[in-house]
C-alpha cells in the first residue's frame, strides 16, 4: 500500500469514526460513550484476530477451505485449550462479532446475548496465564445501561446500530493492514474524545507527537531495550510508541505499567491487544502507584516514560510509612501532600535501571518551587541524576494550555551537568492546538544527543551552577530567548513619515482641483 493510499484510507476511517460517534451517542456523554465505541471495536478486533489465526493454522495444515466462523460451536470446542494457551482467550463461532451482528436486528434479547458473549470471552481465560490480562475488559461496555435507552427495545436498537457501524468501518482484510488500522482507529478515538472532553480527557491521553518524543529521548543510541514502563499508564499510548520508534520485537521483555483509574486501566489493556501485543508481552496493574506499587520485585527498567497527573493530592507525610519507603527515603523529604509530582519522579528514579533513561512530563512549578520540592531537586542534582530539562511549547495537551516541560533522568552520566533545551517555539499551530512536527522533534533530539551549547536553544550547565541558583531548574533561568525584534532607525523612520505626509498633501490638493473643476462645469 502506498503512503498516499494509506493516508487517504486513514482520513476516510477517521471521518467514518467521527460520524459514528456523533450519530450514535445521543444523550450519552461523549467521554462515557467512548467505552461503547472502543469496547465494540475491541470485540470486533479479537474476533477477527482469532479467526485469522485459526484459519491460518488449519490452512497450513492442509485444509485450504477451512473457515472457523462457519464451524458449529460443538465442532469448535476441540481447539479451545490450545488456542487459549497461545492467544489467551477463546470465542466460539456463534459468538464471533460478525455472527452476532448478522443476527442482531432479529434478536429481541440482544443485550442478554452480548452480555453472555462478553462473560464467555473473559471466562475462557479463567485459570490460564492470561486471566489477569483478560479479566474485566468488557466491564465498561454496559449493555443494560439506561444511558443507551429507557427500555430494552431502545437499548437494543442502539446496540444494533453500534454493531453495524463498527462492523462497517473500513478496516480491510485482517492479514493485510487491519492491525495497523485497528490501532490507529483506537488512537484517533482516544484523541477525539480527549479533545472533546477537555480536562477530564487530557488526564488519560498524551498527544501522539509528545509520546513519540518521550520514547525517542529514552532510546537515543540504542536499537533495543529490555522493557519499558509507565507508572501512570493511562490508555497505554506512551508505551506503545516504542513499537513505532524501535520496531516490533525490540522491547525484549515487554510493556509494564500501572493505572489507578479502573476504566482507563481497562482501556490500556484493550489498547495493547488492538496493537497486537500478545498477552504475555504486557504486564499492566491496577492500583495506586505511589502507595501500593506493582512491579516492586521486577528487574529495573531500561526505558521509562510518563505523563503523571499534574499536582494531585497524595498521602505524603500524613502516612508515616512513606518517609521510610526506599523510593522516597533517599531525598530525606516527601513531596507535598497537595503536589505529588516529584513523588512520581522519585518513584521513577527508583524503578530505573543503571543504564536506563526516564523522560517525564512535568508541570513547570516543580522546576522552581521552594520547600520540600527544592530539597528533592537538591537530592537529584547533587547525585547527578538530572540529565536534561526540556521546555515544551504551550497548548500541546488537551485540557490545559500551560507550557509543560520534560525532565530526563539517568543514573549513569558522563558529565556533572544538566542540559537545558528551550523548545518553547518548536511548534506548528494546527486546528485549536499546537503540534510538535517531526522537524521540531528532530531539532530537540539532535540537541539532546549532541549535548552541546546552541545559542538561545541549548546550554550545558554544570551542577555547581545549578546549586548556586538554589537548585532552580527552570529553562528560562539558564537560556535567554532570542531577541527577534528589528532595530529601527528613528531618523529614517521620521524621514519616511515626512514623505508620506507630503504625498498625502499632494493627493488632497489634486482631489480639491478635481472637485472644483466638477463644480465649475455645472
């Protein structure tokens, strides 16, 4: 498929998704309705994924006309155990998306049918290694919700429309390009809903170009990493950028993360499947990363990316156990109860491998505020953990126009300095948001890799200088913006004004003559 064809196909897909979302939503809030659209997209994906997988196996085994979707449920049972061991789940032919869709309009109990199908899919993984990865994935697709309609008939009518709309999405043949398009459809839906939902959406979605920049920063000079981690994983988009940046199979041990919001945790797991990440290649946990962290006993991570929630409240010093927690104890102080930003930073540092890199999106206040936050910055600088601070442009994120920054952490550095990069002007205005194009990303990455001074853009500052500046690590404290105002020659300007005034007088005189001639001719 040519890039042009692919882009036109993607544009058509996005247009169709937008129409579906608007036509079907009705009285359901957009951010809530995404669970139905994404859940049904996921149902279609795993159905087609399973059919393609089983058909391929049987055809290679000498049955060229085999079609799993046409088998009876009884005949299909023979392959259940082997399929669950490999794929992590099983769906009987009668319960495949395409077959349920065919019967949907005539099914007066469609809501019950779908509820049973979803329970059976999750139930197929019970007792298997994939159980934790499959469990609860359909919890937010509530087919009996009054939000879909006041009566069962009205709910089923909406569900039929939803099945048909998702079934009609132009996702092509699964073996050709479906995986890419399923993932793309998911990312577009998340972006669309985050944009429409404002702040609440922004909490769960990091713009793709920012995700890509974070991933690229953490793998500079590397072609593969052991595994990647995000302690506030959201919908999982940051982790999945490593597939694009490094290529398939280059994250050797897979994708790890934790998410406190149950709905978003489910979305992240769905996102992994939609991007064709096998269940054994991801390990996502539900819970509070700061007070109940998962992956405590895991091998440290070579690449960590994160866009933690901005300045949320946490237990802090109200919990006497936290000051002795090995993640926070080294700094000798806890992040303020009202601002957990640097608690996430300390957690990330603790989980980071000796040869690893972490790139964290931070709100600007953490760079210069005093009190406990200054003491934590002192710990980070004095121990030479801060590799770079990158000022981003304003208005990149959904739900806020504030200019955020990226703090890059490393445990093994070749110098005792911090690289400051001012990328605040590196954006293009597209629609109602600023965007980091590939050109902008490249300029930042080139400066990051070179680790050298560039006038008005990058400066390598010794840790000793940062210490003298009270451990303030705001980029503007070390880099002056370029003065782009033009010097004005006052003498020349006054002469030009005089010429304009004289010319104006000439024109007025000419107009007066014309008027006088016209009046004399009457």
